[in-house]
């Protein structure tokens, strides 16, 4: 089943970690398994975040995000990966910048 969902998550990148809201398509497979999120687009985030690459973590998932010229650009080929089970609570960061860069690399290879 496919639906559009509003996701409350944590945006990480450029030395910052901030709460955000993101719209995404959520596909739940007909067989047991994790949901897949696509067409993720940040809708609400602090205005003072600099342009660049970010990751959004939520409910055990992580997806890439990019801000260019002050606008959030959806990654048209985003396929969320289940994270390594780390908490998305800001007091316990879900990933380091190095881990986020590695995850972005994996996502891009899966899409290409």
C-alpha cells in the first residue's frame, strides 16, 4: 500500500543536528518487511541551515537531503535504508558525518 506521510525527523549535516519535517511516499510491501520511503522532501527546517548535503533520520531510517540556494531539493531517487538500529533522539546522534557520507554513497549506488 502506498501513502503520502508527514515525517518528524532529525536533519544532520554541516556540523548541525536539528528537528525537521519531511513529506515522503511510504510503500508498505504486501509481504512482511520494512516500509520503503521515496520522494522525500524536507518541508520544515531551521532557516539558518547552510546549503549542502544532509541526512534525515527517523524511526530507524536514514535518507539523504540537499539544500541549494536556500531551497530543499528532493532526491528524486531516494530509497530509505534501515539504519543500524541507532536512536534518532538528538541526545544520542544516529550517525556521524562519516557514516552519513557512507550511507549517501550506498543510496546513490542503489539508485544508479
